[in-house]
C-alpha cells in the first residue's frame, strides 16, 4: 500500500465527502446545531465515544412521518446512559421534542434516526473526569434497504464462534460493537445472512443486531431471558401480538428462558427481530432446514401485524398514547 502524504485542503475534502453515503441531517451539541453538509457530519477526534468507545446509542424508525415505538427507544437510550453513569443533560420530553423537530427539518417522511450520547471530548486518555460535558449526536439517515428474499424465501443463519457481549450488561446498548462485527464476519465467511450468538452453556442469545426467537416443536413461542440479551423494542412489541395468537391457539404458549441450540435445530420456526428488519424468518440454521424450510405461519402473522402497526389508523390517538406512533406534526 502506498501512503499519500499530502496536505488536504477544504475543496478536496468537500469533493470526497460528496461521494460518500447520503445523510439527510446531522445534529451535534458539539457544533451547537444541525447541518446538511456531509463534511461537517463528524465527531471530534478527542471525543471519548470515538477513541474509547465510551458512549451509548439507539435508533428509531420513522415511517410516513410517524416514529414507531419512539418512547421505548428513548427509554432504552436513557437506561443505557445511566447504566454506565453517563450524565444526561436533558429530559426524555425534551429529547423527544428534539427528535420530532429534527425529523421535520430533514424534509423526509421515511428515515432512521440514529442517536448517540458520548462521555464528552477534551482528552485522549481513558479517564472520564478529563472530558467536558457529554455530547449528543443525532443522524437522520436513510432506511437501509433489505433483500426481498429475506421475506419471500427466508434467511440463513449460523452459530457465531465468538461471544457476543462484553462484561457490561447485555441490556446496555453501548457503542462497543466489536464482537457484533466479528459475528457478521463469521456469517459472511460461512455464506449465511446472519449469525446467532450462543452462551457458555450452549443457549442461543441474539444476533449481531437482531433478537432471536423460536417456535419450538410443541408450538411454544420462546425467546432468551431478558437478562441475557438486549431488550429489543421490536421483539417485545411482537410478543404482545404472539400472546394474542395464543388465545387463538396458533401457539401453545409464550416463554422466556434458556433455548439450547439443539432445540433451535428442531424448531418449527426461527425468527429474527430488529428495528429496520421488523421480523424475518430463518429457514436454514447451521446448514439444517428449519421446519419445512419455508417461512412459517407465525412469521407471516407477525409480518402482517407489523405492516399494519406502523401505519396510522382511525384509532391512532389511542395508539400514540401507548407509545406506538409519534407523529412528526
């Protein structure tokens, strides 16, 4: 590799920034406002979120000018910050107003709001006391496109050879996602769409950025204990729907607890949940067909549920009170 040692001026930097991914809007307390200029969408090099991974983040999806499950994402964001003793210089109400205002300013109807809270900037050391006040960054991003085959055909998954979470509680959404990245590398090297983590006792945990659930051979909808995984907002919303399916006898129960890999191999269905994915079926796990190798009936019911759940209805005022939809206007 030949390293170019030359001084970069503003015109050259602007030209390179223009060739990067399109982001709609970036807000930064460090800058003191928002920008649409790709070149200004940066974190200072002495911010501890960059060089020490000292910070937390979360995402919220907006569809048709309505945030979906925004309250839950904000609650988790605040929980994560407090768990690492990061002072939050604003209230949940203030932050919610900021996110809705930035959504309006972006001029977009559909987007993914990515928000980060750092310990702060001011030094290159590991010591938290050497920083200034916390920095908040909000990026209004495009919704990542997903292959249609994930839903029409189904996804493939493999067991990750590397552990998923560092010593910090798995319920804390920190920016330290190295283990998650290694999971994705293992999945791609195996030709799979996703990797699923397994704990030291041989129980499945979660994907790199997805929750995992199964419908076991007895028809029970099962997901890992919440003290071992990130409390996924989409998963928990899906659980509400599955409990209704239990009343209709489409599932025989809903349980949270240990799920050995061997039971996942014999499951009727394996499902992946995330903010942008909603829910997708896994039809092959570690080379073995899941169920009959096709998307199952519980996945289809959940998929139809989420399709309707993200859209406003005549009862939208009630749904907003429950935190399902938060309108931009």
